[in-house]
C-alpha cells in the first residue's frame, strides 16, 4: 500500500521513477511487473505516493541496475555496508 501526500512537492522517489520511466520508455505495466505489484500502485507512485514495500522498490532497482539509495532518496550512497567495521 502507498501513502499519498497532499499538496507536497514530489519526493525524490517520485522524481526518480518518472525520470527512469521516461528515459527508458517504460510503461506502468512494465514497471508493475518488475516490482511485482499492481499497476494502480505504480500509477499512485508516479503521482506522489510513498512506497511502503521497499522490497518491491529493491526489485525494480536490481532489475534496472539502479542504486537503491540514490533512486529512493535522490542522493548517492555515502558508504557501503561493507565499509562498516
């Protein structure tokens, strides 16, 4: 399930998703299949809903070769879990 904000600027996730869909010419159906979620949920994401299923977002990032943190938060990963002592 996704949460839709009211009267807010689009999140980094929404901007990233819309940009990737545009650049790679992906349809809602294609993204929904990659994420293994309903098309209507992807449509909600493109209009500002916040994903609550991070595993689905992770599947999309993995299938498209995207950095999860950069895609969701709009910033490059500052460190890797492998860097943690």
